[in-house]
C-alpha cells in the first residue's frame, strides 16, 4: 500500500500517510518439512527420504506481497499449495489446494511466495524421484490495535513556506490520479465481484481528495523533497535525482499525521466485509 515519494512526484500516485503500516511487520511462513506426500508405491523396498526445504519460502517476500485490502482491515490468511519437487530448486507446477479467506488475493500471493523457496527433492536409494508435496503459507497482518494509530512527533526538519507551496502545486497537479491510485491500492487483492461494493463503502466512510488529504500529502512531499527538485519538476518535468525514499523514511516523515479516527473507519469496513463474506481461517491439515 506504500508508494515512494519520488514515484509519487513523477507519476502523481499519492497515498494517504495514515495508510502506512509498520515496515518491519512481516508474516510467518509455514516451515514444516515439504515432504507431506505419502511414501510412493515404488519406494516400498528402497531407502526413501521425503522432500525437504533447503531454504523455506521467504518471510520477507510474504510480508511484501500481503494483499493491500487484507492488510488494511487487519485480516490474516492461509493458503495450502501442492507442488512438484522433481529436482533441486524451485517447487514446480504449484496449485492452490485451499485458501482462507477466499477472494482477498492470498492465493496469487502465495504462489509468488512459493517461488522464493528452494526444495531438495525426495530421494529413493539416493536418486531424486518426482514427488507431489504440500505445504502452507501464512499471511499475518497487523491488528487494528488502538496504539498503532497514535501520532508520533515528527523530529525532522520542517519545510519552508516556499517548499510547502511547491509541494502543494505538485499534489494539486496530480490529485485526480493520486486519489484513483490510492483507491485501487486500498482494493488490492479483492476479487472482481467484490471490488465495486467495497469501493462504495470506502467512498462513503473514507472519502479521498479533501483538504485534509491535500494537506497531508503536501506535508509529506515537502518533508521528503528538495526545493530545487520540486521547482525543476514543476518547470519542465525534470525527474528528481535524489534516491527514492524508503518506506521507513516515509513512515518517519508522516508519523505525526496518523489520525486515531482512521482506526474506527477501518474497523467499520472490516465489519461490513466480514458480515458479507467470511473472514475466518478454518483449521487445515498439516
């Protein structure tokens, strides 16, 4: 859900600072052995070793690929995959066995996360054999705890009035595009038949593009951009040469803009969503 400030200035894809989550948060990945399949019939008389992870799927990548809407409303997910382990390397031909909750984008994310794991194939008498293996990938999102929404004083240098004026021009120049971009980011992962319903809820409960939105975006741009680069961009579209701000830098630059009322909005969205579509994660077999 987080766009960099440079991308924001270049593509006018501004995101509400209150939507920024803890960049250190990342969900766990099931680290049980891959070899969940039964011993194959042709291994009855041989020395059989099931497939194992050499490197489990990446926890960090799972965190990065958690669907935006699920993260926004604090809903976790679990996906069970079935893959082929026929040689050392990436698991192949992975398919989703089950996923919960469905329709939030966890399935596609899990398939991508699986590609970050390295598997050792099953061995029969020391020779690799084709094996179907199953494993879970879990996505644990941040809860909507009240403390997470409390503003934190900003300790960096404050922008000058001139910088704020430049930043506001950039924000207003791309306001329509930035609002549309954030709206799509907030719906990230949702199934097509749910997007318009949830979009209407967001527009009712969390309208974008108002003066508060513009003020927050302006302050974020001004705190993270040099006046000279903003002036050049507004004059002739010159692209900034400074490094792209990291999510951590963006979080620091907007720490005092957190709105405690935002938490209640996301809880309301979550309650509506989970009343219409299930958010439960039933127990799955290992």
